[in-house]
C-alpha cells in the first residue's frame, strides 16, 4: 500500500514574474507620482498653514509621505526577492 506522504512531490515551478508583492510595490511607487502630477487637486491658495498657501505645503508634505511609500516598495521587493531565492534553492536541491 502506497502512502501519499512518502511519494516524492513535484518540484515547485518558478515563481511568476508578476506577484502580489510586485504589484503592491508598483502601486506604492505610483501613488506619489500621480498625486503630485494631478496639479488641479492642489492648485489653490487656501487653506493656509503658517502663512504658506496650500499649494506649497501640500508638496512639502509629500516628501516624507513619498519616502514612506518608497520604503514600503523596497520592503515588498526585498521580501519577494528572498522568496525567489528560497524557491530557486529549493528547486535546485531536488
């Protein structure tokens, strides 16, 4: 009688080029670009913050926000690369 646990399993195939982590990384990189290129959304003088019109402080606010989005994209891609290396090592050892 054959036991399914003892049967060798087929090696996993290569990971697809488009993974959810890569899609999320692309979206997180695109958000600041789209937000700053959509000028009509922030081309106004009010509300003022410290005497500075909205147009300026909105753009300045996006500097740290963009850094957060870029950091998130880096972490997602780094995690994806580690998974790909682990999958490649697992496929070679069989």
